[in-house]
C-alpha cells in the first residue's frame, strides 16, 4: 500500500476518534415513559394501537413522541393528515458511525403535542446492517437519552418480527405493550415475545416491564372463538392481560384509511372509547 493511502486511512479513523459529539439538543424537564408496541405477527393492531394510543394521550394533555420502527411506514400513512416530512430518517440515526440523537428524526406533526418520525424504507436495510455491529441492541436506547427529558410518553411502533429493530425498541423501552388479536397464531406470537422479554432482562440486563397483553379486534359476535382464545389467554397470561379490550370497529379501519386518528375521524365511536380507556389503564399500570 502506498504511504499516502495509509495516511488517508489513519486520518479517517482518527477523525472519528478525536471528533466530539454532534451539536446536542437541549434537555427538557420531563421524564418520559417509553413503551414499545410489539408482537411477532402482522395485522394484530400494533400500528392502530400506536397511533390511537398516542392520540388519546395527546387528547389527555400529554406531549407524545411516536417513532415508527417498521420499514412499511404505516404510522405516517395512518396519520397522513397531520404527518410532515422530515430531513433525517430514523435509520440514519441507528446506522450512524457516531452516536446520534433520535431527536434529529423527530418531527412536530400537525396535531399539537404529537411528534412523529418520517416513513423510512431504509429501516429494512438497517435491520440487516445492524447485525454484526458491536453494541447493536442499545443504539436506540443511547439515542433516546435527551428525548426522554422532552416528552411525557414515547411510543415505539415495531415491525412484525423479533429482529434487531424490535430488540432496539425493547432495550430503549421501560415497558412493552403486546397487541394480540383473537387467533391462535397471535397467541403463539405473544409467547415468543414474552420469551424475548426474558432474554432482554436476563441476558441483556435491561429491566423491561410488560405493560400488558392487549386483546384487539375482538368480535363480540364470534362467541366460540372468543371463548376458546379468551380462555387460552387467561390461562397463559393471567394478570398480564389488560382489562381494556379493543373491539372490531369499522371506524378504526376507516380512520386509518382516511389518514386520521380515531379522535379526529370519529371521536364518539367504540374505537375511540376503547383507546381512551387504554390510555387511562396504561397510566394506572405505569403508576
Ligand atoms: N379494532 C379494529 N377494528 C377494525 N379494524 C382494525 C382494528 N384494528 C386494526 N384494524 C385494521 O387491521 C389492519 C391491520 O392493523 P394494523 O394496526 O396495521 O396491524 P399491525 O401494525 O399489527 O400490522 C388495518 O387495516 C387496520 O385498519
Ligand atoms: Mg404496523
């Protein structure tokens, strides 16, 4: 190798070694509760829950940051009436050479009190590129230190697999909320997720709470399925089951298609009432 090349390489390496942190964000005076919304299955209502729980908390006067860790970007489409484009995608924060702040990716939405991340297809790439990086599980945790002082609640909407992105969310969170629709497959997914919670606690030494298992898309008319799955849920998860139940409610699906929260779309609906109740139960459980 030529001498000049060696010098160039050294300089690049030392620049990273010597350089200080990026210009920081000013800390606030809040102490956020951070909740990851995760399940090892798609279509169980993770995003519907993330979006409408965030909106319910904002309605109750909180300042909320909702980060979308799913490359599908459904949070921004479900809230496209208030979502705004942002300069820094979340994947850039996760993949940066030097520690970055998640606040770089937080954008104030059109709903006062609610901050979002932009839809980010790069998260798909981040999922695989994180593999093999030293300390990859705690990148988001480290990037959230200042954000924790700026919001009352931070919600992390996870992709439907238990990979690097979900692991980052669990390590950044104080508690995990696990939506489960009334299907056997979803039940298995909950068991896998709780298994991962144990790994996070014991092997990665992060004191992650389970906020609870949330029954979603419960169809009151399908009594035999409800009884069967309901019994299995009660037997297996006991007091981890939340009292709040989210019913099948066509207004929830229609609100998502319209790009609005249920509170903007149909504030007096069974779906809106259920998510208000969830926000209140979450407050009680987190103390
Ligand atoms: N309680 C509900 N009632 C009716 N439709 C629902 C309900 N919850 C979710 N949906 C619909 O089901 C689909 C999947 O929900 P979503 O929240 O995107 O799931 P996930 O994020 O777990 O993949 C969406 O079209 C959504 O509108
Ligand atoms: Mg989703």
